[in-house]
C-alpha cells in the first residue's frame, strides 16, 4: 500500500450537533438529513446515531439512569475524538437527563444542543417503532416520556418543533446555526 | 462562534497501527513515541490506549474472553470512525485472541499489526504495574500470559522484540511501515 500520510492544513476543530428528544420526535431523521447535506458539500461529518452506538459501544447497558448516562458519556467521548480532527459530529440520542447532557456538552467544542420536540400525543401517533402503545400499556419499563423521565433542555441552541415544521426547514435552521448557507 | 466548516481536500483514509502484546511488553511506550513523532510532523494521529479506552468505553467489562473481545471490537469501531476521516490511529491493547484481532483488523483499512514482544521472564522483571508477581502468586485470575492465554500473531506486519531493540529503533521501523522517513 502506498503511503497515505500527508500533512494536513492547520486543523480546525469540528463542532458537535447534539440532537436530544423523545423517541419518535425526529432526531435521527433530522440528523440524517443534515448529514446528507454536509456530505454533499464535501464537509467532514460523522453521524453517531443512538441505536447504532448502543450496538457498537454500549451493548449490555440497560435503561437505568446510570446506564443511560454511561451511554451518553461514551458517545460524547467518541464525538470529542472525531471533533478534534475537524469532523462535524451529529449525535442523535434521547439523552434524557439535563445534567448529564450539560456535563458532556461542556466538554465538547462549539456544541449545538438541538431540542427535537414534538408533544407526546404526536410521537405516540407516529409511534415509529410501535413502542409507545406498549409503553403506555405498562409493558415497557424505563420508556422515556412514559415510564421514564425526559428533561427538556431549558435553553437549547435550537428548538425544533417537528410537528410544526418540515425536515427541510429544520435542516435550514441547522445550517444557519453552523454558519452555512441553506 | 465563527463558522469552522470548510471543505477539505479529497479525504485520504487513515491507517490503523494495532499494537498487541503482553502487559509490560512496551506497547504503550512505542505507541506514545510514534504518536509524538507523527504529531511533530503535523500528521493527523490519535492514540487509543487500552487503559484509557477501558475507562471511557468499556467500564464494567471484565477480563473474560467475551468481555475482552467486546473491548477489542469497541476500540476497532472507534478506530474505524477516525481512520475514515484521515486520522492515523494507534491502538495499544493486549488484544490476546488471534481470531478476534484478525476479525477486527480485517474490517479496518491499511492496518499494521505490530507484535510487541518480550519474553515472559523479561516483562515479569519489568513488572511495570507490579502485577506479574501477584498473578504468578495466583492472586489475579485472567492475567494475560500467566493465568489467561496470549495468542501471538502468526504473521504480524511488524515484530518488535523490545528486549532487543530500543524504543527509538522501534519507532524507525514503524515509520518505515508507514512509508515515512525516519
């Protein structure tokens, strides 16, 4: 294999866009749409999606507060590694506890906390994974928003009401936050 | 904060240098020395050291074969994320099982498997962390090389006998493998 190592222009730190919200609120949809938009612009970007991360980094962890916090801290650790190499990192994770979110976001550079928000009645209607009905029937303990707490950000950098705006408009607001033209 | 997003020249994939060997063989020492050398050349590089990774990614995992394999797979997952953004990733991890090492190295681009090798009697004399004496006394179960297996690579890309060569000479060999001048 030929050498692939060449010095890079002075490295800029990447930013971390952290999508928090209920299951079904639209975090992954927005993150994926923003990912495609940044990729299309040849910007270095990585998507850390809660479910994929659980599979690769946190198998064995459950949904107690402690396990959820551990999961969030692991995601933040990896996001930080990538960001310091100039990658914009999009994190999609319920991350329900405000203190823990604040703690990890404070360790990361130029973070943008995005509250992906839709009322419980809306996400229950969407019920993307068919889980809300089960949770409401008491069949899933520790289900965020039903049988487990969700602490909404008190002052997110961006608050997107996904029951009121389109994915496209959400992406526009995200791009603006990143200082990019829509 | 000003926008930090600028397109990057066509991204080259980084390589993963995977240091395997007994505790005390000199993996972390060599990896740290190579890290400094690449940093001095302004090359994008990251060091994933077994102990630090256990703290940040694998707290709660033990030293059963299953847990060790999970730890190795997590490190590889993170190394792969970084490498695809052009970062050379130095992994220092005992990673005792040949099959698992092979499995993860096969998923990573341009990997260099480095067998950091010193005889058990040498690492026992070094006993950097004072653990070999305890392990030999039967006080530590699952201690690699004493009460747990270490499967040496059968055909590593580089085999460094740290009881025979200096750190400096080891780094020279590593640089050559990376296609760089010493």
